[in-house]
């Protein structure tokens, strides 16, 4: 392969024993000890010349014995790093060091890392062990590690596809909406470039009936066998829910995500399989599809540039929406066209995350969400919202009641937790449902949180480790929480459509000292929405499968404005702050009227052509 020959020719001949591809990364194996120990400068020059990533690894016969390697690592890494495990991938000459404080394994300026590399002649990889134990994080790492042979071959095949001399079959760039255009749910868009096809997001529309549940795959433009890559923006079901389906069909290409997105997605996929098995005779996938998706995942950090297809280069950047959420930047051809896919996103600071990234070098086409793109969609000021929340909590605490907060397990729950800690709450906060599992994932990736939050965590003030939080893992603990007045209970599901929150509601509804506090959107038809409309008697499912009437005497409060989405002004602010003005803006992901309103507003203010296309419409970009 040309690119491999080129790398070989640029490095000292005697140093290189073989060159391989792992995805778009070029792996240089060496038999030369000295070269392995001090190759940085030489390799840096080659990287800047060919603009591809290169990693140098030792041939296996150079590597030190595994036990001796462990000794050396323990000798150089301070105990404070809290190493939990050291394990090896001899096939790739990699030693993985799992520690609670990875920074201490790397050392100042990378000194400890280099010492370990130089003395053991293994390539060290460092993994953060989450401060809260997470089965999902552990299992994903286990799957990827145990599949090292498969992964090596898979990554090599992907690399060969990326760097293949594929002939152009088209001379245009276009994008087709397969879902989520003039609607919210089942987001999916197919990008066709002269040489490649890439799928952006692959979601479901939760609660929809069959024909609208998944993206429109039965159109002649879409064939999963032709896809070079699937890129996922973030782990909400309306963006990830249908991914395992593709792998159950037999798709064998790569899934590009950030690591937290992969972990959170896996948590939600398993939960969704559970829900499907209970509620439908015809699940759209099973655990098998999930495992295949995990095996085919290629994770990227924010800002890491990666070739993903013969003429597409991908970079993910912070979207400010949920942990690991990404704006997707695609560079097509050599300077042919640049696309930013910005759904979902928040261009405003939250307690956990920084505002969405805007510093793109080039953007010709911007594809953005319109969830709150309507003229009236203006959210209250953030500090005011937090004050309202604390006022409701404190008032209930004063009368020794319980505050019940229905919440999704990912992001909103953690955002509320962080606010409660920041405002100095001193009463117990019970967490029920999948929230605790999601917390584990949050503590595994502090580098994906906002700068302020990171600073807190690295100074030892991790809000998720606050002693006010207590996990509910059994019926007994649930009942204990009801006795522990005053307190806060945060529980799934977020719209009172089942989950442990229903038990809490049953138990707390009749005491007017308690408060039911909504912090998230309640969809039409949900029990949550009915309560917001003022219903005081509610038919709710009881344990024996029948329906009972619930009398609601507790206080009901709603806090608006904790959304992880940009409101109208933040959407406009995002466009205005982009480093370069886009030539065209495509508004999707919103109710029909909102996408059209946002398109009109952006057109009027920024004087650029805008569109609000429907599903199945195809837009030529170049
Ligand atoms: Zn989302």
C-alpha cells in the first residue's frame, strides 16, 4: 500500500521492521531498542509531512517479561495513582495500566510514561478507573480487550479501505434525510461524497409505532453494505437507538464515537432491549447486535482528526449537550467541502459542561437542530433557574417533606445532582433506577466535563462522590428512603411512564408536605404531562397488572430551563460565533413549524441560504 511504503521510506531503514494500519493510524513496529526509546522527534517530522497519525511499537521479542514489567511499573508510579490492574496485549506490544489517577502514571511532562516505555519496551496505554464502580465501563473494556485478535484484523481492514485508491463514482456531495428532518426522533442522515458513504446518527423515535420507529432504511439510496462508516453524535436513543440493528443485519463497518458516548449508549441499548422484551413480541434487535456494535467501535477524543473513508476526514468537538456529545466536522476531499453536523447542542454553560465548540477552521454547510428554534423558545436565565430549583427544594425540606424528581438516567439527573451539591444541600439525596450506573460513567471521563467542573474534580471536590448521595438498589432501601424525611429522591423514568418512580409516586402522592418536581420535558400523553395539566386523580398501573386511582395531594412544581438544548437565542449565538460564516444552513431535528421558523430567522439575520427539508429529501452540497 502506497501510504505504508511512503512512511517506511521516510524513517531510518534499519529501524522499521514492518508497518501496519489500525484504522487510519499507521503502526510502525521496530526491532531497534534505541529507536523505540527515542523516536519522538523523527516521527513528528514524518507526521507533519504526511498528516497521518503514527504510533511506534516494539516487536514482541524486545518486550520485557510480563512480571518484570509489572514490577517496573509499580516501582515508578506513585501509590497515589491507585493502580487497579496491569494487563497485556502481546499481539500489539501494548501494556494497559488501569489507574484511578492516570495523570500520576503519565508523570510531569510525560516523564513517568517515557521511563516505563524505555525500561519495559512495551507501549503503555493508560485507562482511568472510574471513582464509582461501573459494570458497563468494565464490561466494554473487557469485550474490547478479549477481542484483541478480532480488533487487530478489523482495524487493519478498515485502514485498507480508508487508504484504498477508490475511483470516484460520483462527482457531487449530497445529504439525504432518513429520519429526524422536520420531526424529533429517529435522527439519521446519509452523506454521499464522490468516493464514500457515511451515515450520521441512527436513532429511533421512542413511543412511535412501527413505521415511524426507525429511520427510513427501505429507500434505494440506503444500503448498509455500502457504508464506509457510521458516526454518532451522542447517546440519546433518538440518535443511537437503531445502531445495533445495523450490526444484526450484518453491517461490519466502523462506528465512530467518543468513549463516553459508547459507554452511555451501551447502557441505554441494554435497557432498551429489556423494555422491548417486556413490551413487544417483535424486538428490533437483541444483545447480539449491541455486542457487535461495541466490537466495531472506534473511539475518538475531541479534536482528534481521523480519516474515516477514502475522501472523508472526521473531527469530533464538544457539543455541550450531554457527556461525550459531539459536533461532527467532516472534511470532504482535499478542501472540496466542509460540513458541521450540530445536533444536539447547547451553546450555553451548564453546571457540567462547557458551551458548544465554535472554532472550526472551515464550515460551508451547517446542519443544526431546531428543537427550540421557534420565535417564542427563549429559556430563562440559568442562575435564575437554579435559584427556583433550590427554592422549591428548601421549602419542602422546611416542612419536612420529600422532593420527588422524575428524571432520565443520563445527564439531567447528574446536572440536578451537581446543582444540589453546588448549592450546599445537606440532606440525603436518594438515587433510584439506572442513575447510579450512569454516574459511574461520568466519573470515568472527567476530561469530557466543563473546565470548571474538571477543576473541582481534580481538586478533590467531585460532586458525584458527595456523601449526600445514596443509592437505592432494593425494595428495602426504597422503603427506608420514605422514612428518611426530609430528603430528595431522584428516580427514573423521567416522564412517569413506568420505572421505580411510580412506586415512589404511589407512596408520596397523598402527603401534601411532599413535592413532585419536574425538571424535564413531559411529552403529550405521558402521566407527567397529565399531572402538569392539573389532574388530581390519576389512573396508574398497579402491581397486579390492573389500574388503580391515585389521589394526588402532594405539591407539583415544574422548573423550565434546565434543558441540554440551545434555546432560540443560543442557536443564533452558535451560528454567529462560528469562526467562519457558513454558506448554507440546514435546519432539522424539530417540529415541522420550528425547523421552518429557525430557517427563516437564520436567513434573515445572517443572510445565508437556509433549508428546512423533510425526511427523504436530498440536498446537493457541492
Ligand atoms: Zn439529545
